[in-house]
C-alpha cells in the first residue's frame, strides 16, 4: 500500500513503500499513466506538465515516441501510392545512406541538432545528389511522425538541403546546334534528338512511346520508363500533369513518320525509339552516343537533358502562356514554366532581332532561341 497520498483536481501523487513518489493521471484516451520520482516536487512538476500538454492538445502517448525511425521507414516505403520506380530508389537510399545511422533511433529523439550533425557528417562522404536524396527521404519519413502527432514539428529544417544545384549550368541550344547533333547521331536516333528538342519530352517519356502513341504530328504521353536495379520499370509519368498530348512541328513530324517506316515494327505496341532489337534505350548508353555526336560537331559539353531545356525555351520564345508551357512540358506547377518565360524576357533584344528576321524574310534565323547565360534549368 502507498502511504502519504496527495491529490489534486488532475491526477494525484502518492508515496510508495520504496520511498519513491508516484504521479498518476488518466490520459485523453482513458488510459491510466504513472511515473515514479525521487522527490514529491519532481512528481508534481511532471504531473503539471502532463496536464498542460493535455490542455494545449500537445500531449503524446510516450510509447509512440519509442518507435524507431526504422519502423517508420518500413511503413513509409510500403505505401501503396508510391510508384515502383520511386520505391526502388527510396529503398536504395534508405539502405545505403540512412539505415545504419537513423534506423535504431527512437523517433521521439529525432531533433534538429542530430539532423544537422548527421547532415554535416554525411556531406563529407556523399555526393550532393545522394545527400539531397537522403535528406528528402528522412524528412518524408519524419513527416509521418508529425502527422501521427508523435513529433510537434519536423526536425529536418536545413534550408535547401533537399535541393541539388547542378555542377554545370544548363544552356539552351540553338536550332543549328540541334540540327548539327541530329546529323551526327546514328540515323536510328536522329528523330529522338529532334523530338526531345522540339517536343520537350523527358527522356523516359520519349523512350517509352509506342507506335500507337503517334498520330500524325501528335504524341500521346501516358507512361515513362526507367532502368532500376537491372530491370526496366514502366509506369505513368512522374505527375498526373505528365499525361498529355504534345504536337510536334511539321518538319519534325515528317521526320518521325520516316523514322517509323525505317525503324519501327508495325505492331501498335512497338517502341518508337527502341534499340535495334526492340528493347528500351538506356539513358546511360544513349548519353555516350550523344556525347560523341556533340564532340564531332565541335560543341562544348552538352547533356541530353538540355534538349528538353531547349524545347522549353523555344516554346517560351513563341509567346506561349504559362499554362500552355505547363501543359506542353507536363509540369504540375507554374514554377518551372516561369523560369523559361523569365529567361526569354531577359533576352528581349534577341527576340526583337528574331522578329525582324521574320519581317525581312530570313525566317531561319528567327528560330534561334534565347540562351540565358549562366541560368540553371529548373529540375524537370
């Protein structure tokens, strides 16, 4: 039996035969909670704190905070709404960059201080992209704890830690540069270069196209492909906005028609831009082929993704509205489209000269797009 019982309008404190002081109360879910202390003052202070948290609706069941980050990660990675390609990436990031350090930690012990300490240490060994991916995944996992009311706020608060700044600033190619690369690329991939540059498709979207997705000058984009862990994953575009129909310039559509005749089987499901054996084209392999073509043209370092950047800048230079650019590029938000519009607006002199070329009949030069020097492309 306890001796010396002290009560209040919220819970009560009593002294145990061991000499310890026990504080007890009933939580918002009707469960009895208790904790022992060496002094009555400590017991009362703790009890008062529990009452304050309940009144402020900040009270959290202590057993929830005892779940490890690994347990939350397992639940997070098992979510049905995550695409398989994304799940594979997350699982790799968790296993290689987070599990050892964060797995055993109780989620209630995750603080801004230990997040910053981990980030600083990880930054010494991880490349910027891997570090940003790991930080974003950790933030997503701990967001679940916030939603579960286990954490009051997410401890991942390092500004821009989830954003990767490209080491090389993207540039928009000129039309003559694109045409030169297309001439130097193997004939099977000439139309792919033109579709990426003048259709603005992502590489995975273009290489997932089937014959059935081509109708005259229109391309129906409804899936994308990616090579992960030795296997191809095919699924919907990265956002719902990625599902769209893109109309190609007439000259590119004509080139694509010839490509279909020369390189694509009659099967409606045949890949438009497949390998000679009808398989998906790997980004890495095509990148090497593309780099060789760029070098033969005598051009500076150019990445495949810059073709999409070129297509976006070209579209913006026509005076397309933000919504029109969002649709054409498959962007879910206006931020990326505004980047290209802003870049073009800064080159108003070049646009004026292009318009003058149209007036004087030199239409070819009017197709040369603005090239925002040093401006990075928005992640697409």
